[in-house]
């Protein structure tokens, strides 16, 4: 089979030019994004398949899948956050990572490039099939796909599947992104700590959580796992979830003693043409009013696991 570079060279000339433009991180993101959406909006393009290089592997995707579309034109989704993950684990020997809410496998594939083991959890077959394809295409024996969701208990719940190009809004919460999601049947969830215990892992260094409003159920199910391994946690905290929390203390009560929370802020210029790279890490403050569909990205670390200097230097 042709490699990613060869397949990308077969793309239409305009797509190749726009892909070059999307990769120019010195240029402000908003400028690139407006032009790309004008000419190749993910909701209006065909489902043409492609393969491109990604983190030392081949990334197979479809142009009408939003995350794949971003990988094709920009190189990666949330690239600054991905690079932060790599920095956080740079001093660990043979790190082990969890990708909870793995979707089409974008983060799992990136984590595979520097982790000894990646455990990806995704209960929705429509997207887990895409993850499985990436694993098979690259021969990744150290990436383990678990076709279940993690929760407080063993159960089956109604899953609300995404419509359109954005496959990342699927959820077990009916009120989360209702304009984009539709009931798709009941899917299996497992009690998280019991399931993880059966994996018999010696270590867990990083847990990434992106579960679209279901964060509290996942965290409540992981209490023993967090206490035993004390991993770093990178999670998307939806405003849907924040509405149900009284404040920072209630969130931190779901973590063992000694954890600290920081907000991960992508650095982007709003004016001019020049772009910024990297993330800023800020103290978590419960100040802004939650908005429907909004979220913040959090990094939660035990105090004894000092954030590496390359990341700490970004703190504001």
C-alpha cells in the first residue's frame, strides 16, 4: 500500500496548496481557518479517503470527518495540547497512557509514538472502527482498543450519536449538544476501577478524558485508579458538567489529596497575521459563566509530579 506522502501527492492541486497553507503555524490560525472553510468546508466536501504522515505513522482518514479534515489540512487536532502531552511524559520511562473517549483514534495514535502502552476506550462502533483501522494500518501492538465506556457502574445507557462531520460530540448525556446528536441505542459502560484492575497494569502515567458531559461519572468510577497510580490527567471539562458543580472544591474532591488543577490555554493572536505556538497553564478559577457547548481544558497533576520545566515555563 502507498505511504501517506504518496497518497497526499495524488490529491487535487488545490487541496495540496491548502494543506501547505494550513501547516504554516507562523500564520494566525483564524486567517488560515477562514480561507480553508471558505474553499473546503468539512460539511460540504466529499468523503474522499486519504492517508497522510502523522507522528511517525500513517493516518488514514476521510475528508468529511471533522477531525480527519483538521489532520489533513493542519497536521493535527489541538497540536499544542498534543505537544504538551509529549513534554509531560518526556522524563518517564516506558509511560502508559489512557485515552478515554478515544473517538476516531487521533490522540491514541499520537500517544503511541512515545508511550509503551496506550489503552483507548471508545464504546461507539462507528468511530472505534476508525481507531481500529489506524491500529491495524500501522501494526501497533502496543495500542489496545477497549470497546466500552467507563463509568461508576456496569450498565447500558442510551448513546446520543453525532450528526454531520463532527464525530466528537457523541455522549451519554441527552442535554449535551442536542442540536447535533440523535439517540442511537444503548451502549455498554463498565465500572472503571474494576475494569482497569483486570488489566493488571504496573503503572498509568497519563489519563486523557474527553467524554462530552460525562466527566463526573468517569471520575467517580476511577477513584481507586487515581489513588493507586496518581497519574496526570488531561481532561475536557464541559460547561454542561460545570453547571452541576458548586465550585473548584467539588471538582477536586474527585481526585486524591495533593492534586492541583491548571487550565490549559491555547495561545492565539486575534489580530494581525502572525500566529503563536504553545499553551499557557493558568490556575483554575471558577469565574466565567458556563455556556451551552462550552468547555475548558484542564491539567490535573499530583504535587509530587512536578510539571516539566518546558511546560512550567508556559505558566502565567
